C-alpha cells in the first residue's frame, strides 16, 4: 500500500507527498471492465463534499483515495441491500455471516440467527438466494478478501479508517444510510432513515400481495415462532390490508374464470366438476352458444358472489361452497376450513394444473410405502395407504397411469372398491 510505503519514510497519510502519490497511482492505473473496455465514467452519480460544499460526480478515474473509499463503501452497502431484499433477514443475521467459499452451495446465504434461538452463540440457518443476490455475494467475497486481514472470515469489512481497515463491520445501517445519501436517493426514504430493518417490512408486504399462502411462507422465511409475529409484519401499514383485499378479489375472479373454462372443456377434476359442468351446459343451452371472455367474467362474478366465495384452499384446488351450504370441513354453515379439505367433498373443484402435483404426490407416497413395508411399520403403512387412496380418487387419468405402473397402488384401489 502506498500509505504504508510512505509511512516507512516518516510521512503521514495526510502528508502532501503521500496524497500526491495516491492520486498519481489512481490516474496511472488501467481501469477496465471484465470485457476489456476502458472505464471513463460510472453509470450513476455519487455525491461528495468538496471544500465544504456538496457536489456530484461520475467521472473516472476518481480524483482521490477518499472517492475510492466512498465507492467501496457504497458498493458494500448495496450488496447488503440485495441480500436483505432477497432474504428478509434481520440486520444481526446478515452482519454475522462469514465469507463462504464460492462454488459450494453458493445459492444459499448462511449465517446465524439470535433473536429466537436458545443457543447463546446463535443458531445456524440459511436462506435460498435469487441469482442477483448470488452475484452480490460473489462481489462482496472479492471485496472482503482484498481488505480483510489474512486468517479472518467475516464477510462485511470496515474500509473507511486506516486503523480499523478490514475489521468486522457490525453496524450495517450507517453504511446503508450513507450510501442512500451518496446516491442522492434520500428523498425516497420518506420521513424515516433508510435503516436496514425496512427491507424486512418491504419483503413482507410484497409477499403478502403476491404469494399464495403468504403467512406460512413468511413464517419460514423470517424464522418466526408463530403467525402473530408474521401478521404484524404483513399488516404493518394499514394500506396493505386494502391492497391485499384487492389482489385477493382479482385472484379469485381470475382463478374462477380459469376453472369455468376448464370445466367447459372437461379438463377440471374433483367431485364438484360434473355438477358445475352440467349447470354450465344448461346455461349454454338457454341461449349462449359459447362462453366468451365477457361471459366468463360475469359467470365468475355470479358463482363467486362477486369474489367473496370460491376459496383457493391450496394450489390448483378450489372450494366452491357457497352461502348456506355444508361441507365435511365444517360442522355448520360458514366459511370453508382449508386445513380440513377432503378430496371427496362435493364442493371440491380441481384445476388441470393440479394433475402434476397429484401424480408427484402419489409417486412420493408409494416410494415411502415401500420403505415402510421394508421396516414392517404397520401403523405408518396404514396411514400411507389412506393418503394414497385419497390421491388416487382425484384424477381418472392420473390413477390409470399410477395403477398400471405400481402394483401396490392397484391393490389399494381394488381393495377400496371391493
């Protein structure tokens, strides 16, 4: 390092000769992209303070070492943001990560969780990563390996002060706040600072609006012990409830339209399919030659009571139970209980996309049954036979394929019908 070389000559880092040597090195260095193109400017602007006044710059190479440090700190903060956005992890969990060897399960982020862990030293856990976050992790690996002293493994490093250069960076919020300021994005943060915990709430809101079964997904992702904690994140903004209701209503309409179209074509399954198909055929005979897009929407609105019914109980499976109707999932009239949905229920309507899930489930259950037979696990075997029978009753074509391939499935099905 230039500063170290100058220090051996008795010059401090603020000595004009030291500063001049650093600037000359920056000017003479050949800055190129991985593709070999010469870098003449940054694709974004950074803000800096010059002689007491704020100014922005994007030219390259940088004029001094302070600008390089600012860019490195900003890059590290953006790597933190990418991991926070893709994992929803707590600040302490991200900060505790060690630099992992790339190429070995690098599609997961590994660290320690402390808040709900019984172990004083934290409990290991991991998060699956989007390719963008994998790239950010690779960039951070390179950055940390340059700055960090040999023999240490921490992922986030201090790069500002020379006396602490390369030491573990534990407070990730301050670099993030500074990066937002340097990139002139502070106005987007609103009244509050751009602290790291806001990513956790952002992830909760996005998942709540776009993912079926969002509470369970977030419960697992956030590492919560109960759904109450998860729901506090999902509903932290009153506007999120209104948005979620709109999304749920539109999803109900879209799914109902898909189910109606599949029922007309004969692709839908489940005990409700024949009844619904008969009703739709009669409606068509009363005047409709075919259900066009407008008619499908109107039919979906009518059958779902304007989006209030036809609950999606699991991917590809609809409950068509309406007002005043009973079902095996509930003892009285009322909303269906998705956790108690039965394959034989007359209100159950299955979309064509559920066929593959059914077949995959049967193959997995039959494989588990073979292992139970080998272990003479009679109670487990009886439980598995019941699950297999339930799945076999869902789709005629799936059942035909499975019983022709698996003798055990054929025996179970024939035994139930004898």
